């Protein structure tokens, strides 16, 4: 393998990387038989997001491995976990459904509730007693009808109850301060396309990680949302070839695939040549092969 091939490894796409034995093994170790389905979903996510196609493909793989380790789907429409571009790399970002899913798995929650609160429903919130004066209005909302706040509550099997309420302004200020990919004055990315879902995620995360049981999976999810990616760097090094041996493995896998494709093309050309009909021999003419056979006959 020459230096030019090593230099080109960063240009490989996610689709190419997930076909390498190294990456296949990583997803198989985490997901088992479900690994092919997950990597197909990953390719679909990247194909549907132009910005993800232009970030470091290795960071996309590392982010997807976080979702795989938490056993959460990455289909952006489901809202469990997102893979978002930022600063030329991809990073994992939890959705509110992902936090609820992890809480349910702990087996310690009796109830979990999270809802947007609109102006015609809200009368007041007492942070000391955690009581909300709320009258739900079950009706279709206009797209421009924005919630004034977001409410979340849980009850554990042991009887412990906790509630939080954030105004829309509190949520937006939190986005500006802590979300690297969420934009500054104006929301962008997932925050722009689905503000309410991300607002509910913010409130639920605050509720579960501050007052709920902190499981290993919940801590992993919270670290990812906090931008603590130290635990991803090892994965990135293993996937993107910062370690020479790993880089050679990725390039080697791709080169083997390319070589196999070339061999298949050559075989196809040979088969097509063999299938061509022989030209008929005119009367009075003979071909070289028949003369040779006659010369070899013993008289």
C-alpha cells in the first residue's frame, strides 16, 4: 500500500466503510444479527442528509456505534437518536423518545409524562410545590401556534415523584448556550425542523438525569448530549485509521473488494468471449486448428 492510498482513506464514504470487515465486526459485536439492518438504516440516513455526506465518514460511524450500544434506532423520523453534523464531524444527539426508552428499560419507573403547554391551557406553575395549573385543550393546532412552555413528570415504583416546567424562553436560552449544532440566535438543524421535540428532550433530560435513577445507559446518553466525546475518540481512532494498523485494515478491505470486482469483470469478459459463435468455414477453406489436428494424426 503506497502513501497515496493512505492519504485517500479519508475520502471513503460511509457506504464503503460499513462494507469493510473491521466496521462490520464492530457493529456485529454490539448488535449481533441485527447489525446488517442497522447499517442499512445508517446508509439511508446519510443518503437523505446532504450535510452528513460532507463530514468525516469515520465520525459518522463512531456516532452510529453510540446509538448501537444504546440499542436505539437512528431513523431521524422516529426521534430516538439523531446523528447531526457539526464542525466537519458528526455527533450523536439524543431525542426525547430515546431518554424515555432508556428510563423504561431500567424497570424503576411507574409513569413518565412530557407535554408541550399552550397559552390557552396554562394558568400557572408553582416551583416550590411543583404544581401546575393546566387545563388541556384537545384540538388540532395551527403550525404558528407555539407552546408557551414544556412540562415533564415521573413517578417511580417506590413512590418518588418529580415534576419540572420550563418556559419556551428558558428552553431557547438553553439551546443557545449548550447546543453546538442548534444555532445561535435562530435555531438550525434538528432544532429548526422540530423545535418542540428537542424542547421536550431538553426538559426530560433535565428531569431524568438530575432526579431519576442514573443507569449506565442513561449516563452514556447524557455524556453524548453534553458534548463529552472522549469516549468516542477511541472508536474514531479505531475506525478512521489514526492508528496505522487500523487504517491499513480499512484500506486493505476496500482494495480487496476492488480487486474482487476487477476479477469478476475479467471473468465476465472471458465468458462473453467463449460464448461468441465460431465463424463458419467456407468450402475449400480450412482453419489452422484443423490442419494442426490432421498433422498430429498418426498415419
